[in-house]
C-alpha cells in the first residue's frame, strides 16, 4: 500500500482513532488518505491530530484543508516525499528537483500559501518561484 491514497468519494467508512491513517479533505470535497507519520510532516496537522488536543480533527482523524484538490494533492505528495527521505543518509543526494519539476506553474502560488499555513512545508516550494 502506498503512503497516499486519493479518493474523490466521501464514504462513511472513515478512519477511526486507533488507525494509522488520516483523512485530509479539500475544500471541493475530495478526500486524501495518508499515513499518520506522513501527515506529521506538517506542524499544523501535527497540532490538529495531537491526542492531547481534543480537537475534532484528532477525534475524527480528518483534517480539512481549505484549498482545492489539485493543491491538497501536491501537499500530500510532498509530505510523502519528505517522510520517505527524512531518514536518508547525509551523503545521499535527495532529488528535490524531481519533485519541484512536477508542480504545475498555475498552482504554484496557491501551493506556497497552503504550505505556509501548514507549517514546516513552505521551504520545499520556494525553489519553484526561484526558477
């Protein structure tokens, strides 16, 4: 199973509190299932999902992000990329350009704003604006 599972349908079989999957919902109704450890790459999602917080997001394992699905999809993709490479040896070259080249220019500004809101993600999208 992959770290990110995209699903446009909003079914009632959500993720329970004991599960290691989290649902991220876009403003236009798409749901993205990501592993909890992947979602923890974002400071905002980490705070929302904290067991100590008693936020409704933590209780339902569902985090709404008020961005359209194309933007949320890239955010989820980056969080998965970051989680995959976070334990890379120091000498290993992390292929950041491989990720940033797949960002459509028409969503770049929205993506940067979403990454800033989600904390700890915006540094990844800055190279898109420096090209």
